[in-house]
C-alpha cells in the first residue's frame, strides 16, 4: 500500500507541465482544451459517468456518486497524447505525456452515505505551436505562435444521502493556473531585427459542481422488481476568476516588461444528465452535457471564436464477477464507448466538432489495487473552411488502491 501511494505522489509531481509544448492549435482559444473527466473508467465509457457509482472509483464530476464508497481510495493518473494535424496540404505529428490527476476519498459515515474526497485535476490545457510565412513586398516574414499552460483545480467534495437510494453531493473547485502566449517575428534579411512579444496571464478563483444521484428508479416507477436503473444530474455553477497580466517585449537588444490592467475571466454555467443500467455484471451508461459558453468573457469581452458546447456519449462495461472477491479474470473489467461533441470553438463560421471512440480495461493488482487503462481515438475539426483537422490518440493509465482507514471499529 505504501509503495502504491508513493508511486502515485511521485507520478503527480514529476509529470506536471509536460504538455507545455505539444497539443492542438485549437487550444489557442478561450482557456484552452477542456478536460472532460479525470476518471479513467468514465473516459473509457465515452466520457460518461454522471449516473455511474461504485464503491471502488472516485469521480468528483458528480460528487453524489461518492456515497457508495466503503473504504479509503487513492488514485493517480498519467496520460499520453498524440496529435496529427493536417490542413489538407501538409501534416505534422506532435506528442506529449503528463500528469492527469491525483485524488483521495474516504467514507465518513456510511449509514448516511457521507464521504469526503480531495484531489488535483486538470481543467484546461493550452499547448500549441505553429508558423506562418508571409511576403511583404520583396521581404518574407516568418511568424511563430506559441502557447502553453492551463488551469488546474484543487477539488474538495462531500456527499450525503438523506434517504434510501438518493445521494447528493457538492464539489468546490479552486482553480488556478498560468497561460502564456508568445508571438515572434523573424526575417531572413539580417538588416531587419527580430521581435518577440510574450503575454502571461495568471488566474485563480472558485466554481462548484452540485450533483444528485437517484438509484433504482425502474423499481420506484414499477418497471422492475429489482433496482437496476440510476439517474444522475449535475450542475456546474461557473465562476469568476481574478487575473493579472504582464507583457514582455523583446526588440533587438532591448527588453521591456509592461504590467497590464488586471482582468476577470467569467466561466459559464453547465449541466449534465446521465443514466446507468446495471445487471448481471454489465453496465450501460449514457450522458448528455451542455455548457453555456456564450456567457464566457475574458476581460469583459466575449471572444467571437467561443460558442456553446454540447456533448453526448454512451458506454458499456462488462465484468463477470464482483470486485476483489472472485478469480482474477472475473475481476477484469472490459469497457467500450464513444461520444460526439460540439466543442466551444467555432472559426470562419464553422463549428469545431469532435468524434471519439473509447475503450479500456480495469485490471486487479492484488491487495484491493487496480490498474485502469483507457484508450481514446478520435477526430477534431476539418480541413474545409481553412481549418485544421486533428487525429487524436490518448492513452491514460490510472493506479488506484483501497484500504479501510478512518473508520471506527465496531464494538461487540
């Protein structure tokens, strides 16, 4: 247990920031590429899980699902990303890997489904680099655009079950991060001096997830004699981030730093709804998510490239035995899924959409530990309307361990 915990902590600290140089050019807009979920199980199921609860997994996107936890859980994740970008005439491939999230959860009072969780999870990632060469008279000008950084959330979650089959929960997200954008001009002619402008934005602030989970709605409505169907709902309150900006200008041998006025970043409201059906070792899930990015502002201005986002996903998981008490192969979980998403970016009157297929495995490692593997492959954008098409591969590894901590022993 100590070795697993040490590995998770080491993984989380050693891999932070490794996405800094490679990613999608679409992360240039808004606050960058948005992270859909930090749970490997959920992303393997088509990034679903609003109604999916289990005693062996942590999902703070819907904190109401924490009420099923029966023991202390520790989880850490690593993700590899590969991007192939094409504009219809040329293509390139970029890849990177890094920390995805680390979390810990434990039950406080099981009769009322009270559980507490805390962790770090990515909110967004800014990671792009591209060049443009233009002609100005007889002189060619090379422009390089480079962006890096993103937002991370420190999450504190609490669940509570006021009655049988109903669980409620809330997650406080303290978001913080630095985003930098750099624009460099270079000239082949030595008579012209190169110039470099770098703008850095630091932000921090709060937002909340509020969730509810109703189990056994099929039995409550008289459709079944047993409880198989669950309904999950989450509300994302959005929030206002406070930010400071600075501008560094490099021209010839002169460097000038300019302090820009403070700004606010307004993150919009969002809502998710999901269903999960569990029977005979098979789980079917489906989610719909919407976020009102038309209300997003940065420095009091709504960027014209940002639009409302909408996502729908489905997934299926098969595991023939119960966790931790059956033979090894009966504990292996097999997952498949997929989702379609209208992202929050639109350019040249064209929405940047993405379509992903997902798969995964949950492998027991002994002593109530599991290795979860998630694979996602999909397409984002198009080569029409002078846009870029991304073929994206993501491989995510997650190590989770469980033990009975913080619980009082029963008195005989």
